[in-house]
């Protein structure tokens, strides 16, 4: 199996690790913009799109900075091979308009959002299906401290901190809007408040608030880059119960009835990448449309933007 990587950063290296565990023989090729780029493990560096066109790749991982996705998708549209594109799929409405002009000839494209494969999301999606009750209110929260994400790097230099690279908490933490739409469908309307409020030395949005209006309830989302005591929760208030999903504790609790519905050993986030890759490979093998196609990813992006 030959795999092309467009953008050999930290996320790409996670995918490389996953694939070497899942597939016996994989040859990795990386498109590099710098002719002096270092070699990562056994990944073969490529510097020319013409070389790529002459190699029979099984699929492509688009893990470049988000602002460059459109440029790379435009080039890749000619190759007619499956693609996994990291989140966020695109970064603004103009890019969405440009993308919608491209023709992909029924190419299998999956917009990656690995949190859909987190054990608590897998559990709660099934639980809501098999234990129905009217939803009255939903609250999703994700707050963490971006300088602590990669202690070996200056947080001011990572893409999350740079507007021109597609950073900003509203795009970086698109997981929350993504999993809400995954669980409850597309909202009827959206209200957005995106601001820079902290003293972090970044030029991107560090605080986002969303109000998703559904037919019989509303969902609120709060995201930030500046909370030092990390918190990631989903609260679903229903007629018969209140469900608290805690990502940090890997648990789901019915607060009304004081019942722990789900609890496992806290997983490494690596597990979500592995489950996601297994899913993507199965879509390729069975030639099935992935659940997060570009069409769905764009619906979610438009809600965020």
C-alpha cells in the first residue's frame, strides 16, 4: 500500500503510527515544500506534483495547514484517489465557494473529525437511539490552555495561533459543533459570538459561543483556548433524565437517577485516530460513502462560519 501525505506535521505523524499498526506493508510518501526538508523515519520526500501523478497511491492524507487545504484539494482533484482531509476541511466561506466549483469524479473524500470515534460519543449516540426521550436543552463545553498543548513548541508559532494559517478556536475545536450535528442533526438557525478576550499572544479568536436552535430545544456551545484546568463535557437535559458526558473522565452519568451509564479506562486520544483510520480503510475497501463527506463537512462549516 502506497500512501501520500500532504503536510508532514504532528497530525500526519499520528496517522503514520496508526497505519503502521493496522497495515502490514505501507510505503509513505510526503509532498514537501522545502527542498531541504528533513526525512522523517522511512517517509519518502517528494517535491513535485508531476512525480505524484506517476505513482499509484492507495489514498491521500491531507494534513497540511487548514488554509492550504483548498490549494491541495484543487491539485488532488485530478488524481481520482480516496482522500482523508483533516479538520477543519476549509476555513472560510470564499474557500467553500471555490471548492464547490471543483469536480472530483466520484472520488471518495472523508473529512476527518476523530472525536466522533471517542468512546463516550460512540456510547451516547447509541444510547440516545435506544433510550429516547424529548430533549429540552443541550450544553457543550470545551476549554483548555493552548500553550500547554505542545510543551516543546512556542504556542505563538503553531497554526492555532495564526489567523493566516486557519487557526482560531472556532475552527480548531470544530469537534463540538461537529458532534452536536452528528447527534442531533442540522440546526434551524445559528447565532455566533467569536472574540479574542485573553492575554494570549495570538492573532486568532480564543473564545467562541454558539447557539444552535432546533425545533423543540436549543444547544449552546462554549469553546476557549485559555482555560488552564481543562474541561470537556456535553450535557443533555431531557424529559426523563439529564445526561452528563465527560470526555476527560471517559464517562456518561444519568444525574437524575444517579446512575453511571458508561465508564471505561481513560483512553489515549490515539485510540480515536486508530478507530477513525479503521473506518476510513473500510470505506475504501467497500467503496462506501463516508459519514462525513465534503457535503456534510461544509454544512457544519457554514454553521461555524
